[in-house]
C-alpha cells in the first residue's frame, strides 16, 4: 500500500497543538523512529525508495530502491530489518552507516499468515519475527495415558 504524492510526515506538538511537516517528507509514508530518536525511516509515495532522515544533519539519505515493507530498527539503531519483495521474498538488513544490504533469510518456501499476508518485527535479541500459517498440515494428535 503506497501513499499519495500529497502525503507527508507531520508532527503534533502536544503542548502547543502545532502541526509541523518534516522537511523533504512530501510524498512519504510509513515512518518509524529509531530507538534513540535521532533517525526516522520512511518509504516514498510510490513505495520504490526507502529513505532515512537524520535529525542532526537535517538530511534524507536513500538507503535502497525496490519493493520493501515493515521496517524495524535494531536495538542499537545501527541497522534496519525489512521484508524485501523484490524478486524472491526475503528478510534483509540495511546498515545505517553505509547502506550495505545483507540478506538474512530467504522466504521462498515460507507460508505467510496475517490479514495482509505478511508481517515482520524484531525480537529483543534482534532476530527477525515473522507470522507463519499454521494450517491443516500442522495439526497433531496426542494420546495421553495416565499411570
């Protein structure tokens, strides 16, 4: 699901009730804060570019081009994990320092679950969390015999 070119990332100051637009965020959506609050990642309106905004430098950096979803920040804020829908589906890691991409998991034979088909999160140890279909092939029977 992509945004419209008219969308933007906006902030609401709860004390003043003022709404401000993040510079250069026109046409972006699905933003996520880094845990330290220094960075914010987002997708372009056409969902083909993944970018990160650095609040210290006040600049956007393009991290990758393709078809991605569900960005999640690592605990140390040094990389992001995303689902990569470009080609065969996989979980990738993008390092903030140099935008290097590492493929973590190939999901070619993965049975997806969830209302939208797929979801990705990060566990406390930074390992990827995914939803998997548990259908009729995963039903087990147990005969319990008490002594």
